[in-house]
C-alpha cells in the first residue's frame, strides 16, 4: 500500500492535564503516515483523485481550535477518527508530540496506528 507522509505540522493547542495548563495554548507537533492507493492520482495528475494535504492540515487545525485535551493520546485518537472519514484514507499512523512536556526531554510523543475498522 502506498504511503503519504506529512511531517511536523505545528499547532498551538489546548493540551494538558494540570490545572495551570487549562488556560494556555501549548505547542504540539503532529506527523502523519497515510496509507492509501495513489495510482489514480499518479495517472491523472489531478487533485480530485488525490488526498488534499492542505485540507488535512486545515481539518486538524479546526479540530484543535477551541478544544482542550488532557492527554496527547486523546488528541491523537480524535484526529485519527476524523481523518479516517476522508475518502481514500485506508489506514494511518499519527504521532503527536508535546515538546517541553518533561524538563529533561526534548519532547514526549505518542504514536497510534488506526484504520476505519477500529471505529466501527
């Protein structure tokens, strides 16, 4: 199966389980590996036959706007559920990282792999 990778989408989002985190936005970094069949898009060279990367970034931005997640696990699962509704997205791997979550670590991240069957 073909893969489309989107690395390092940066968003300011409501994330965190501690009281002091509830009223601030924090940086999260999201990377995706989308499993799909790219043959039709490769043959036609038309966006209508492809997965629109801009639209994916916009869906994530809208999904995170005005919402607070306590855990990056919940954020990743919510994004996966939404993106799997897109036609041609058969499966995906999503990594959500929260830089600075631990004082002595560059980042903390969670990586999920999901398909539409996981949400039936």
